[in-house]
């Protein structure tokens, strides 16, 4: 199940998919609260970072200040691929959009400002089109 490493192919075959709903970055002390289903967890010295549906965080009374749209890049990139994250984040930065990237085994996941998620999708579609 080796992923793709050729940047031109990765960008040309990249199909961005916007997952429904807003997501938030929050911290959990003492583990994941009941009723909260994280889509990402990161263990840091300072505590457990969670990316969760905003509704879960609100229901659990969890604090957050960044509300994101979650975009999945539907191209199987190899963990050793060079340049995909740089190309995607550069295109979004050039459009004035922040981007937090999380890599899974099969796909990269982008968390962009929720209110600008559709604009981010347009940027990514253009990037893929230009690479083809």
C-alpha cells in the first residue's frame, strides 16, 4: 500500500473533499471527555490536543478559539513524499488563508478557517487543475 511520491502526480490527482461541520482545536486534561469524538489527537508535553466537532466541544463545555473547516486531500500520498504540504500550504497562504496540516496513513488533512473553507476549496481545485 505504498503511496505516491511524485509531486506533479500528487497535485494533479489531488481531490479536495470538505467534510461537513465545523471543528475546533481544544485541550483535554485527564483524557477524552465522555461524548467527545476526536478526529485527531496529539499528545504534547502541555497536554492532549484534540480536534473535535464543535458540537462535541460545546456539549462538553470545552474551551476553544479556532473554528475550522476540515478538508481531506483524496490522494494517497506516501509519508516520504516531498513537497505536497509545502505546495498546498503555499497556495493557501498566497490566498491569505491559514492552514493546519495533519497527515494520516493514506491522506493529508487540512484545517482551515471555517468561514473561508469554500474559498480554500477553490484554491485547492485550482492548484490541482494547474498541475494537470
